[in-house]
C-alpha cells in the first residue's frame, strides 16, 4: 500500500511539474483598438458568433470585436460608464450595466438593438447569470452611488 501511495504521489507531482513547463496560455492574435482610450472594464464572449463585447469605460461605448476578422465590427453608443457586460447565448441577449446612470440595458444579440432599459442603482457594475434559473444578478453601489455598501438586483433574464 505504501508503494502504491508513493507511486501515485510521484505520478501526480510529475504531471504538475510537466504542466508548469508548458505555457498555460498562448498568444494567438493581437487586435488593435486605436479608437479606444482609457480602460476596458468587463467583457463577455459570444463563442458561436466569434465576437467579444468590451466595455470601453471612458468612451462610454461597447466595442464589438469580430474575432475572425481581428477588428472592431461595431461600436455601440449611448452608455453612461458601461462596466458590466454579459452575453447570454441561450437567450441571444446582451446585457450592459452602466455605473453613472444606474441602468441595465438589454440588447438583441443578433441586431444589437436596444430591447429595454431597466433601472437598478447608481454604480451598476458586475453582472452574473445563472443558466438554471435564468436569473441575472446585477451588482451596484460603491463610489459611483456614494455608498459604502453595495446592492444586488435580480432579474428574470427572459422577461426583465
């Protein structure tokens, strides 16, 4: 039994050591975004559509990047310090939380047109999603809201 445990321990440690010698991530593409100044906040990916949605904080836009073409394909306007971004493939919806006006905007995943605007609290930021319940969780508060504590607003992602 002691030999078996020693052998298993050796195999496990050897596997870990071998994995550490290989790069966990490998750069495969660099995409230039010369029109984006300042910080990028949260982002979300549409795996099937091969798109990434990036919150350009200072520009007040969502940059839609085509991963196949390696360039920005759309710039979505009219956000007020967009921070949280969540694409939900099963519903084909893009959700964007904006800190300055405390909104959660829902966009159609294909046309990228605004479907609805809901108000949470100032400082709207992080967005979580539970695929089982289809609930969307929006965290807000903090400096943008003038609060020490945060808020959590729960939405049915299907209906708002």
